[in-house]
C-alpha cells in the first residue's frame, strides 16, 4: 500500500471573487466545479492544473488571518512548476503582483521565486522546464 500523490490542497480565502480571479484568470487554474453552500454562507470552488492536481478554494464569513511572519508552524508555502520563469515574472508583474527576486536553488540549479495570493498565502513558482 502506498500513497499515489497529492489529490488537492484546500485554501480558505477572505474575498471569494478576488481569489477566484487570482487563481483562475491570473494563474490559469481550470474550474472543475463551483458551488454555493448557502447553509454555511460559503463558496467551494474546485480547480485543476494540467497535471491533474487540484486546489479547493473555500470562502467563509470572517475567517481568522493566517499566521505567516515570522514563519509559523504548519504549511509554509505552495509551489507550482512552470516551464519559463521569465514569462511568469512578467505576467505577475503586469498584474501588479509583487514578487521576490528570482533565486537559484543551490541543490538543483533551477530558478524559483515567491509571491503571495490575495490573502498573503506564500506561493512559489519553480522552473522545472518541461519535466517535473
């Protein structure tokens, strides 16, 4: 018996429409399903990347802020593989997303950079080329 991989990551956002635009329009996730859970005053948006990995985006009334800095125990960041870091740096910059400078992974020699989603969740782009 073994794990097959990560099926999805779930995020809670403070502004559903803003986060939906960020993940769908800017980052390019494909919408699989979108449901209003009226009894919870909550949206649930199922999103997919081309490799089959998924992100569940939830909204809830008045979620508490995520502790982040200094580094908090728990999830540190989400990293997405990209083929061309320069294209993504330009795309995010054109959308007004503040990105940290591109760095080089000292172990793999690959380029990566950090930025944040609309709620400050740390995200990373990792230049994996055509493979992972």
